[in-house]
C-alpha cells in the first residue's frame, strides 16, 4: 500500500487482494519487519537467502 500501489489498485483493491493467499495487499511494514529481523542478532545464522515478500502470490492458485 505504497503511494504507487494505491494509485495502481484504486477502486479494485478488494479484487486484487482476493488473488493473494493472505487475502490482503502488502503494507510497507511487511517489508520493514523482514528487514528488522535480518538486521537483528536473531538472524545471525541466516546467510545467502532470497526472501520473497509477496503475500504468497508466487505460490500459485493451489496455495
């Protein structure tokens, strides 16, 4: 729900959100939470990963 996304999905937000397994559009805080975790000591053993933050969209229709 960035400025760009608000304009892109204006008037069709519910229909777009319904396509996501989590049934909602992402918020900037969803990415910020991941960044905070990766920057924390708790992620000290996490290396060389690609983390997809897309609400499960790339899982496909069967998810």
